[in-house]
C-alpha cells in the first residue's frame, strides 16, 4: 500500500491538502505535525487519514516507511516572519527539509514542498532567479537556502522534487495562525468586532493602504500542488501566486463588500469609517514587503495553464466559508 505524507498536516495549507487528497480518492494519508497548539486538530477533524505522527518522531520513523510512500507534500515549517531565534528557524526549515529530501531521493519518492515569496525580499522582480533573491529575515533565508540546495541536486535527482514559492495565501483553516493569519482573515474579524478594517498608513513610497501584494486563495495553491503530483516528470522551483499585485485597500474592500452585500469603492468605505489607517509599525521597517507580484512565466512554461482567482473572487468565497463557522 502506498501512502501520501503531508507534513504540517494540521496547519493551514497542509490540512487543506489532506482534504483535497481525500476528494481525489486518496485516504491513505499519513499526517505529520506538532500539536503543541492543540486546537489545530480541528483542521483535520473532517479529513480521512491513515495515521498521525509527531513532527519530532517522523524522520526517525522513515526507515519503517521504506517502499511504502508514494509522495511527500512537505508543508511543515516555522512560518513566523518575526521569529528571532535563527537557530530554531534553520533547524525546522532548512535542516529538517534537507534530511527529508535526501531520504526521498534515496527512496525515489516524490517531494513537493512549500517555499515562500519571502525569498525575494523587497523585490522589485519576483522571478525564480538568483539575482532576484534577497530575503529580509531569517524565515526568508531558511527558505532561500533550501531552494538553493534543491537546485543543486535537481540535475542528478532520482525522483520529482518541486518547490512552490507561495505568495500571500489566504482562505479557510488559518484561524489558528493568530497574528500570522492573512490580511483577509484579520479584515473579516475586525469588521465583525469593531465595525471597521484597519490598514497600515503609507510606507515604502506607497499611499495609505496602497501597499500591494500578490494575494492567492488557498484553493488555487492546492490545484498547483495536485497538478504537479499528476506530472511527476516536472521538477524545479516555481512561483505560486496569481501574477497580480492588488492593494490592501482592494482586499479590505472585497471583504467588506462580501460581508455587507455592497459594491462600494475604497473612497466610500473610508468616508463611511469602514476602513481606517494606522501608523506603520517601526519594528517592521526594513523587513516588510510593500510590493509582491509573482512572475508566472516558469510555471506557465511547465504547462500549468489554470487561472487564479482575483482578490474579489477569492474574498467572496472565503467570506462564505467564514460565515459558516
């Protein structure tokens, strides 16, 4: 029997991947995570899995899984961009991933893993090229360094290895992330609790709320992962975003209008007090991406042709899900 392993399985993207595998008829899933934050179990409660392993014991158990794995979807990592313990970050995001990759190559098991758009730092170009990569924090560096290792082994790989540089992912199952949850999630919560959405005032040469990110709905991220699972001959490091930079103002407006059933423009929402601007936090100076936009040229060349949801489409779908809870 061949199993699929999903690391970070109780987390945001990981749990959605388990659900997506289930919908494609895959029930033999080994879920790997760290449930020190116990409430994350809720993300897996509706999924079918064959077994659960703690992150700390998973690598040690790999020997017993020889010949039994079909693929590993590696989503587990420390994703806190404000984490100051570089040693912890490198152990979790680089050393752990490298050990897993080396085992997968020895056993000829496909490995799909989560990289991050944070490797690009302040940009302005977001192409999968060394000249564009300049991470601003240890999280981004940990992802960058593993991508570099992957690039070195690809010419002699024994099985598929594909990394996805996720841009700003939002969608269901992220509630547990706290302050690291998406802007869309926080906008929804603020609107319900305070009747307005707070955005950063102008920074980095951008006006109030006009900082721009490539916001990608988690369901589009799932589709990319599943497409690569079906195309095992394709390896490499690829951007996973929409290819569109949209402002925080646009995202906030999309959430507010989805909740209220309106179509008000940003200026009207500001005039009505539904969007408010707050001072840019000084601790983020020099560590903040004011603009991101995925270059999808390499992904399209690989053969992935599906379109990605706009912020307006994705926010409307997300709000419907949030209103069910």
